[in-house]
């Protein structure tokens, strides 16, 4: 589970809002996955993961424009990291593992969440001058 906390703040209001929104979407996927009572939940989880990807793409574009506006020197390499991540997500076959889909989706979600978390702390904070 991923919970928003001040440690993730980069101090740019709109960016912080968008990061918080990414966490919230991921949190919804976790809740569904963990809910043992729900049957036929996998389509909904895949939908949320796709929503998460779409929102990440929207966020990356906003963030890249922001970095450009402040003349961030490492904009290009930051853009490459965003693009690599999107490419990885695009390469996921959500229906690959039918017999153990719950575990497969949890692994995808954990990968996505860890990437976002590490990227905010290690990279986004750089353009904000925090690391
Ligand atoms: Fe970023
Ligand atoms: Fe970001």
C-alpha cells in the first residue's frame, strides 16, 4: 500500500496534487486487489491500472513543461526516464497470466508504485532543488 506523506512533496503545488492523485489511483487498485470478497474484480483492476497509466502520461507532460519553464538543465534525461517508464507499462500484457492473475496484477502494481515513489524522491525532487 502506498500512502501519501509530506516526504513526497516537491513544493510545486500542481505537481504535488498530481503526485497525490497518482497515489490515490494506485490505492484504489490495491484496495480492489486485496478485497477477497470480490469476484470478477480483475477487469476493474486492469481499468484502474490503465487509468493510472493515462494519468501518469498526463502528469509527465505537465511536469516536463514545468521543468522547461524553469530552465531545468537535466530536462532531457528526465524526459527519457518518463518515456522509458511509459514504454515498460505499454509492454505489459495484462491478460498474460490467467491462472494466477491476482499475483500477476499485484506484481505490476508494486512495480508501478515503486517506480513512481523512487522517481519522485530521487528525480522529481532534483528539479525542485530538494536533493
Ligand atoms: Fe518526473
Ligand atoms: Fe512527477
